[in-house]
């Protein structure tokens, strides 16, 4: 019985250890604020300030966007035009499915098999943005994001991404110099993270999307604390909450399915979900404990099968604080002999 308990506790510890280890990066994401890498509003020149041109311009003046073909839907033409209008001196690259595939085949042929094999088109749209930023540098903007002011001040950082609340970073607007180590890590890890999960939304998020990039960001942060290559973080206020923010957001997540609703519901009720999870987990452990440890108590071998049944019955009827182990019963028997 003692050995059983020890094994039980040990295996519980091992299972819990594995569980915590496998979600360690995710747990880390919950507490990673990115504050230490924030692009502070104080360092950003006002929209029409003359000091904008005095700042270094590290990121090349290129705007990247993606769509399946050249016919951009009507509701995204407004946001797209707002970015074109504010950046007449920028090169504009629209990565259609065809161009994206040709680019990968020509420049990153080792990735073509994974690229072609993605089950969801949005995964290719996610992946291509990391590759073009790594290759050309520039600023990637989702088609549903419009520009609210010139992005020139953001050219002053070697790489920047946007913080999302409550956790992680997004891949809907990002800037980088060519061959930045963060985007190198992002393209290099894609094949490792190319896994299928039970829901399409999770598969997309974790294999190429914002969750993937957040995990890469988390690992990258830990790996390179040196200042020069750190990835700066654009916070919501600077992103799109105010008249002086950089972007405006327009509705239109074209690939959201029903599983998104489930995920969002889980995210909104995460305290409840965590609680239920723990409850289920511990009930299961309790049940296993009962089945495998408590029921294994050896019964007195000298009792006949009939009395044994009776003994078990009697045993269960005694309140737990007055219960005696079967060893005690055995000793008592011996005493009587
Ligand atoms: C682009 O894709 C849309 C939607 O699938 C389609 O209706 C349209 O005809 C395509 N345009 C071109 C130029 O192929």
C-alpha cells in the first residue's frame, strides 16, 4: 500500500511536470508585457512634426500587403488607398497567391513543400509576410488596416511588431530591416510548427499566425537580450486608439469560422474554463487514486470468501475515523487463536 501511494504521487508529479513543461512558453506569454521594448509615445514625433526626417530611417520604404489575386474587395479598397495616399514615396508590393508562390520557389525553395502543403490559404498568407520582411524588409500591413498618418517614424527601429491584449503580439502590422534575426527565426521555425490541431483556428494560430509569432517572440526575447536587434513593440494606443495613432482598423476577418466563436468564448471565460479544467483533472486523479490504491487493500487471507464479503461490507460501514486497516483485523484474529 505504501509503495502504491509513492508510485501514485510520483506519477502524478511526472504528469503535472510534463503538462507544465509543455505549456511553459504559453504561461510565459501570459506574463510577458513587452513593456521594456515598448515604442514610447514620447519618442514618436507628432504626425506633422519636422523632427520626423531627423530620425534614422533603417527600414526600407516598402509596403507589403497580401491578397489571393489583384481584385481587392470593395470594402478593403478604402484602407488600402489610405496607405497608398500617405506614402507616395514608398514602393508598394501586393503579394497575390501566384506571386507569393513564385517568390518562395525562387528565394526559399526549401520551404516550398511546407508552403504548398498548408491546408488553409491563410497559413500561406501568414507565412509569406515573414519571408518578404526577411528578404526585402519594409512594413507589412493587413488589408483591413488603413493608415492614419505617415509611418516614417516607425522606420527608425530595426524591427517592430504590435502588442495585442490580453497577451502576445500580432502579425497584422510589422516592420523590419532585411534579414533581421527575429524574422530569420520566424521563417526558420515554420516547418517545426507545421502541425495540425483539432480546430482549424488553433491550427492556423499556432502554425503560422499570431500565436506562432508570439511564441517565436517569447523564445527570441529570452535568447537575445542585446539592444541592437531587439524587437520593439507598438502598443494599442500608438497603434489605433487615437487620432495620433498610426493605423485605423476596418472589420473583415474573412477566414473566421465557428470554431473562432468557441475560442473567443473560452478566452472570455478563461477563469471559469481553468477552474473546470482543474476540477476535472483532480476528480480524475481522485478517481484513479480510489480505484488503484484504496481498492487494492489486501484482505485477511484466513477469512472464508463468505466472511470476506461481509468484512468488506462491515468495513465500508465504519466511519473513516474509526476504520482500522486489514492488518489490524489480521492481528486481532491471531489474538483470538
Ligand atoms: C479574384 O478572386 C475572386 C474571388 O475568388 C474572383 O471573384 C475574381 O474573379 C478573381 N479575380 C481575378 C482577376 O482572377
